[in-house]
């Protein structure tokens, strides 16, 4: 075995054993989250599903309904419905409850904290291992190490002779459980390698988003995008600040980008902050869009437009990471492929551990038995009668 293959084998073995548990957790939770929205609607239809009824109510009426439920609380972000059966979700803050509102009748359906519910727990498990920022960093590092495991695995899989290629690509289903487990790890790792590299790299890119953004901007010789939001005059009085018409802002945003679909509205939290509308402009892959319209709160006049279709190259590359990571490109068939292939790190972790255990169990008795040498043996005197019996011919076996 060459030195390169020996080092690759060592890294692949011990790296896989160290990361096995984490990869199983991240892999299984990620596969479940491919259908995150459908799971939420199935588990809580009272919050996530509404009956369409003609035209949607003006957005200002949605804000009025939230104001009635939470007087004096300034909303933070509004998830705008993008499908006929979706509610409007008004987030009151990073750690505050989200209020679900029927967009047709402007009535409150209920509210929920951001960490409540099974699906939100799975999201937190997948992104941060239920351990906050520390867990998120661990997930990001695990993704980068998974890339190393995939590359070293490819090096170990590579046949030394062309005649062995077919054997490396198939699973011998009729040669026992041990051989099936080995072939599943070897051939399965090869077939899923590109998917593993794609999801591991894009997932780590989100954990280390500022670094990834700056790196892509440097490589493509462009500036990070979008630039900071514009500011508005901070000297307007309190009465003027309280007369924001969010419906007028929405009309201005959709008039500026008429072919775009609004997905989020960001309520200004500072006196000099604008109202920001996020939109998805075709042919964007990102399900939430990466186009932004900034408007003055007092009169809904547009301050600036950041059209994702005109973004620099580095930003356009970065915008593909999220949809590629969650399987948002290609429809239902692609989503199911993501569910299946998303389990591959878990399967490879289990089969790899079984291979290591079987080899360790096979070597353990041999390693425990000492080798006879002149230093660890001594002559033993054998009685004459024992020698005679030893020299006698052995008895025939019993019938």
C-alpha cells in the first residue's frame, strides 16, 4: 500500500468513527426537513393551512389584527403567503412568538414560539444540534470534515486495475451479510459522493456565511451583495412614524418589480431604517428570492432596488447554495431523491463502523496471543513414559 493510500485509510477510518454519530443525526434530520413545510401543515393544519376566500385582505388589516392581540408590540418580520392556502406569519421578534393570520379574513389563527413543535426542534437539531452557536459551529466543521471523508473514500475506492472496476461498482447480494455490508459502503459511497459533497459544502457555507460571502467576492473580484440597506431621515415625528401604510409599500415594491413575488416584509426597528420587501424574481432558484426593495416608511417612496438578476457573479453563485442544499430545484421527484440520498451519510457511517468492528474482532484474538520466541519460552523436561506414549501411534477415530 502506498503512503498516500495508507494516510487516506487512516484519515477515513478514524475520521469516520469520530464523526459517525453526528453524521447520523445531521443526515436523518436533513432528510426529514426536505418536506418541512408539508410536515408543518400536516402536524398543525389549524396554523399552517387556510381556506382561500376571494381576494386577500390589505396587509394593514393583518397588522391591525396582530396589534389587537399584542398591543404596543412592534412586529419584526412578516412571512408573506406565496400559495393560496398559506397564512401570513407575523414574527414579533427573534425569541418572541409568531402570530399566524388568515390573509383573506385578517383574523388571528393562533401563535407559536419559534422553538415550539416537532419540526422546529428538528430544524434546531439539524442546524445547531440543540446547542446554540457552539452546536452550529460543530455542524459546520463536521460538514467540512465530511468533504475530507468523501475525498479519501474516493481514493480508497479507486481500483488499482481496470479489471476490478466492475467489482467496485456493484453489490454482491448473494455472498453473505459481511460482503453486502462492505459493498454497500464501498459502492454506495461512490454513487452518493457528489451529493454528499454538494450538501456538505453548501451546508457549511451557511454556517460560515460571512466568510463564504467574502471568499466568493474575492475569487470573482466583486463586492459582497446585497450592499447595506439605505437609511431614511430620522427627524420625522412620532405621529408620522406611526402612519406607515404597509399595503402602500407592497404596491410600490410590486410595481417596481412587477414580475416578482413578495415573500417577506421587514418592519423597521430603528428610526432611520426603511421598510424592506423581499421578492423572488424569475428565474431565481432561491425559494424566498434574493431581490430587495427599500421604501420610505412615511410615504412608501422607493429608495433603492436590489435586483438579484443584476447581482455580481459571486452573489449569484452564493444564491444557488440554499436551493441546492434543500432540494428546491426540480420539483417533487428531486425532493424525494434528496430524502433518499440525504440518508447516505448515515448509512455510510453505520456500514463503515460495522466493517471496522468486524476487522477488529477478527484481529483481536491473534493480537492477544503472544508469538513464541526463544526469549519467552523455556525447555520443559518430559518424563520417559510420556515420551513413549507420545511416540506411540495415535488411535483411530471412533466410528
